[in-house]
């Protein structure tokens, strides 16, 4: 029976957490109010009380393996009822950031994107890359005449950058996640009771409906904001795929003039061509508006909550701001194009938009956005263990 | 030349102690109490530490010291209206609220029998009612009835006056003011139980069978609403299983940001109420930390050794009611390895903390939690729970010290 458990506290890890925004974690006195008021915490080995203790003790190795920190949706019911102001909601958010950084491959990318102090370096990469491409191909000037973005930054160049780099990002992400999955499943003392696929399907269903998010008592508004950003992103991803289809399959180029080529695609019907074009534009704009509204709400909610029970970490702030800026610049660029704004402004806005899109897509394994994969993996594992709360 | 009189504000165990100790070494003391009786919170207890005797034992000894001592003047139903001056020479105006019953009262109860109106009995935390003409409690000092004019539904009713054969009732009594000179002042204004309805997750006020620790003292008292039987409020069923919710509001920055010092020992004592009276009763105490300082540890060990008493580390953070049975379901995490528990019980007792009764006064300085440090000027000090959360023993020791301190003020000026 006598069995020694040796813990190795990592004091530096504790300091890092505190510096990143978890400065309240030492206030926790382990009363477990948080574990009870959390609507997402299971009865068996509930969180976040135990994570707070592990964080205080600097048990980095344990926390890196944790699936529970990903079950948390940051509703902050825990922080509201916390008698010590230890803000478990914030501490768990910082822990998730640390896990993203720890599993980052290559390591330096985790540091570059994970530490908000490095934001200028992170943005400099796409800026320099785009300037070099434009310069080398003789496009580094404001094109004459009507604003057409592809005159300034030809679509082939964009695809030439984004297609291979996003492929690389996916590969890097796959390495990070498989590392995370291995640690998480090996570190668990419980044995799975359910298969992977059904658990994954159930998890995805839950994510699509935001069932977990809606269980939050405090901050119900956050699930609305998140739904908008979530479906805004999905809509824009579909838009991108659709545009690729238009360009490479239909060979119909932006800005989708209803010309002879277009008529030949639609069997000579101008009405069909127009309808197709309008549906496409409506879909794209609706998605962009959702992202814009969601991004705006995310920031508004966080500002509102800030005084009460949460101090959003700079890591989260950064990403929320970038999401909002992507929406704003994308939308502005379109408005400027259609309303005949000075060309230099329209092209500059478009350039900024591309830089931010680069940040979101290419840095996905290292930014806050990475949570959608980590969380999906962790919830799936929890469902396999059959310890997830009933929805 | 200083005025040789000490004013003691508050007639609980601390105020009584200061007044008696100072008077017994020869100083005049004026003891002022807002309610119609002396004894304060101690009078409401069923048993108290250290010897677990009923409070009347200790209070009666003190009343016996007050009564024959010409140096002590007691004012009940009285408040301090204003204070001015300096150490050695304070002018104090007292406002005596009408009791409507004079010193001729023999406590024969004829007025209460004749009285047609009722009022919630605040001495029993509203768990029962008294007539509008009532005796605050069986050992009231002064032993005299009171009439609650707010509870007289028919203001023209004079049934009590007619019933009193001693002419002790005067419904036309008016508030009076009395001006006195004192050399020093001791604030022994005590505490109120923290308002448990503020903890929305614990259900007090919404769920009938969630009560507070002070309410339990009344339930356990022979002169309480149930005659000392431990029956739960919803259906008067005997309580076979009870859960104590420690730190209900205390050590919580959203409520009382300090340890109320007495609740752990109070709940341990309450556990014995159940265990001594109901043979097969089960008690669970859910705590964050158990604080049993000094000699109290022996008591903790004794209660712990009872197999029917369980202590679990983990704070109760949610209480729900089972509407079918009236049972309470308490949720907490058993931190030492049990996961989240949903414990069903007949009744839950919230170990609510102590909140200082006086929170604002331009004469006084307060520490961060609202307890009185003392006067802004010399010659004013605080004692008992008005000064810091403490048990009866500590309060009495402190009050004796306050007597000396107030005497020093007189001698100094």
C-alpha cells in the first residue's frame, strides 16, 4: 500500500503563469466552491479546484496532460463565487495557453505567437514576405484606375503563399496535437469505456450547438458572441473554398464580371450568372458580418466582465482584437472598393487585411484559435472515459 | 477634574462585564442597551463555552452583581443620540424609547393574555410569535414586560391597560432624552448574524429547512420555539440527519472577508446537541479548515471520535430543496478524494458569521473589516465582538481590560 508519489514543483512555471495573467492563483485556499458551482464540472474528480492546487505547486507535467482544463468554457461562474478572488476561470485560461505553447512545434513558433510581447515580430513576418513578393514581381505600386484588388496583389500570389503555408501549418498542428493526445491519454489513470469515433461525433455535435457553452449561468452573452464568431469563421472558410472553386474550376475571375465567359458557364443565362454572383456575395458578406458582430460582442463582454470577475489575459485580448480587425479590415476594404475611396487607402486596408488573415490561418497551431482542436480532442477523450457531464 | 463616570454602550456579556468590573472598584458606570433586556447574543444561546452551561447561569451571576450596586445605572430601550467633549468630560445625550410598561410591572402575564395582537418573535429569529405585550425572554433583566406599539393593530385598543391590576401600563409614554456627563466611553456594541439571504447559492430564506447557527441555538433552548426539541421548520419532523455548512459567508471577500472565529466551535457544539438528544442522529460537518484553538482541540477530538459525526473537507457551495419531502440536498467536493457529493439531509445549518452592529459613527475609527478600533479621540475604546470576532471567554477577558482602560482615562484627565 505504501507508495511514494514524488512531485517536482516547477517554480519557474508558477512564475510564468502569474506573469501571463494568473497572478491570483496563490490566493486560492482550496474550499472547492468552484468545483461545485461549475456547471461543466463532472462529479468524479471535478475541476477546477485540483487544477488550482496543481498550479500553485507548479505541477507542470500534470497540467500539460490535463483534459479537464479544456472542459472549462471560461463562464466564470467559479470566479464569481470564489471567496478569495483567486479567479479560477482566468487561471485555467492561462493554463490552456501554456499547454498550446508547450505542445507547439516548432517550439519557437509557440513563443513567437504565444507571448503577446512578440506581436510585432509575428506581424512582421507576413508584412516582409508580402512586400518581398510584391517587389520581386514588380507589383509594389498603387495600380491605376478602378480599384481591383487582384491588380494590386494577384490571386495566384495569394494562393501561392497561403496554400503551401497552410499545408505546413496543418502538418505542424498535427504534430502538436498528436503529442498532446499522447500525453493526455497516457497520463490518465482511467481507461476509456467508449470508442473514439462516436465520442468525436458527439463532441462535434455539442460544439455545433454550443450545448456546453449554454450551460454557463454567469455570462450567458458569451455563448452568443462565440456562436457568431464560430459560424462567421466557418462561413468565411466556405467562402474561401467557393472562391477557389470559382477561380480554378469555373475559371471565373474576380470581380466576377458577367461577360461572355460567365455566360458560357451559365448556359447563356445572364440572370443565372447574376443570381450565382449575388448569392455568393450575400453568403460571404453574411459570414463577414457574423464575424464582425461576434468579434465586437466578444470584446464588449470582456470589457464588461473585466471589472467584476475576470481579467482577460493579454493572450486572449490579442486574439479577440485580431479577429475583430480581420472583420473590420475585410469589410472596409470591400466598402472602399465599391464606393470609390482613394485607391491608396483601399489597397492599404486590403494589405493589412491580408496580413491579419495570415496571422489567423498560418499561426493557428500557436494562437488562441488552436483551442478549437485542443478542446475537441480533450472533450472527445472525456467522452471516451464517460466522465463528461450530461448535456 | 474628570467626571468620575464611565459610559458603556451595549448591554451584552462584554458591556455587562465592563460595567460591573469598573463599578466594583468604585467608579460610576452607565450601561446603555438598545433592546428591552440585558444579555445580548449570549442570552439567545442554548449552551455556551467553555463549560457548556446554559447562559442564564453566567448572566444571572452578573445580574446579581448589577442589581444591588448603586454605582451602576442601567438604561434599556435606550440609544446614544449624541456625544461631544473630550476625555474626562464628555457630554452624552441618551434617548430612552418608550417601553409603555413602568417599574410597577410584576410580570404576571395578564397583559399578554388580554392582548389581541401578535408580532414575530425576534428573540427566536422569527420562528414563533409573541403577543404585542410580551416579556422578551424568561430571564429578562429588567424583569418587565414591553409593548410593541408597531404590532398593536388597533391603536385605540387598551385591553392590556385594563388587564393590568398594578397600573404598570402607560400607552401614552413618550420618548425621553437624558443628558449625562461621563469621563470615558466603552463601545461594546456587539454583532449581528450575517444576513444569510445574501448567499443566493445556499438557499436560506427560499428553502425552509436551511437555518442559521443562531436559529439552531434557539431551537435547542428549553425556552425556544420548540421547547428545546430539534424539529425542522417545514414539517416539525425530528432531525435525524443534519449538515453543517461552515464558513457560510465568512472568509469570503464577497461577504465577510474575515474568519468569524466562533463558527467552528459553535458547529462542534451543535453536533453534540443532536448527538445527545437524538440517539441515531447523523451529523456531517463540511468545512474548509477546522479552527479549534488551544484547549478547544480537546473538544474537537471528542466530537470527532463519535462515529455518527462525519467531517468532510470541502465547502458547501449549493443547496437545493427536494420539494416532495422538504429534504435539503447539499453539494460539495470531498477534497480528500471523494469527488463531488450530493448529500441529502433533513436540515442544513449555515454557520453564519458575525457582522459588527455599529458600522458608521463619526466618533469612531474602524478597521478594514468594519470592527471598531476605538475612538478618534482619547477616552473612547471598544471591546468584545464590536472590536473583533471572538468567543464569550475572550470577550469577557477583553471587557475586563476595557474596564481598566476606561478607568485610566478618568484618572489621566
